[in-house]
């Protein structure tokens, strides 16, 4: 058993992570960041939950770029093959659930 206080978590680098669980090849990780990630396409599905802060999530559908602001409690789901990138607005703490080894 372990309790993680997500608001207390930080890292010495953007997108630093604390591994919470690996359940049959599906990882749950807590990330801290103050910098954008990179455009990417996961090889599996991804659940992205904003726990602290605000994130602008950019995504491309049929080659057209769009974005949505995600606040605390908001959940973004990316299916296989959906291109996206997260841009925190200031510091953010994010819970990411995805296939082990995903980008």
C-alpha cells in the first residue's frame, strides 16, 4: 500500500515521473512539468488526467490542428494513432495511464 500526495510531487526536470503502478503492462504514472511535451502518437490508448494546474492539449484530426484547455479534474483520452501534445500553463501535475513503454 502507498499513498501519494500528488500536489507535493515535483521533479528536477520537465515530465519527470513517479511510477504508481504497472498492471499487466498498463502503467500509471504521476508527472510534473512546466514545459510542453512533444507531438506524438501512442502505440496504445492513453488516459491523461489533470490533477493540478492547467494544460492546453493540442491534437490533430484529419490533419487539422485544434486544442482544448484542460483544468483540474479534466480527462483527455487518446485512441491509438491520435496525434497530440500537452502544453502546461505554468506548473502541472498529470496522471497518465498508458501501455508500458509508450512515448
